[in-house]
C-alpha cells in the first residue's frame, strides 16, 4: 500500500483521487463541526482539496509533518479565509441572486454525521484525560481556563493534556498511511 505522501506527489491523477478518498470524510467532519452548515462544509472541503491539488508539488514529506497534517493545515487556512471574507461573499451572493449548489438531504445528513462521528473515532483510543481535554478544547472550542476550572486542575495541565493528545493523534495519523 502506498503512503499518502507518495499519493500526493505522484504524477498519476488517480493517486491524488486515492488520497482524496482516504481523507475526505475527516475533512468534511472537520468543517461540519466548525461551520454547522453541511453545504458550507462541502464548499470548504472542495476548496481545501483544490488548493492541495494545486500546491502538491510544494509538499515536502517529513517524519514530523505527515500528509494528513499538511492537508489539515490547508483546511485551517481555508476556514480562516472564510471567516474573514465569508460574510461579504454571502451578501454579494444574495445581491446577485446566486444560489449555492444545494446538496441532497442524504449528503447533508452524511456531512452532519461526519461532523459528529469522525472526530470521536480519531480520539477514542486516547487516555481519558487527553481525550476529554482534546474534545473540550479542539472540538468544542472551549478556552483552556474554562476547561481547567471545570476539571479542577491548572491551565498548564490542560495544555499539556491537549498537546500530548495531539502528538499521539499525529503519530497515529502518520501511521495510517
């Protein structure tokens, strides 16, 4: 089985399609949890993969940055860009009478489920403290201070749990190739 890194760097378009097939659900889940709009999640995922395809020659594989981490870096940039420009584009789209391509109900439901399920699958095997800290900070977007107060521990301890959990996830995602 070829690694994600090999699939990204391959000249065969089918290989990038294989990378897409293996990662699209995680990317859709990532956006679904953050924007709470299946159509928007699908749009942002499409933008992410278009950017990844266009920039795949600049990808440099390394032990510390697996292909999936590179892809999620692009996804994060797309989300930040959307938050900066999104409201203005939405107003312009409405003024011009341009409708987003609507997803079917089945697709919307699948994206909603990915937003709920994909993240849990990735972190279910972590130790309890790391799992709970990651869920609170990364998935629920909660502040370190709030999590620490609720857990009855220090903010530094919560940061360490999140950091260790993310490190373990990076290791597992790198091994998923």
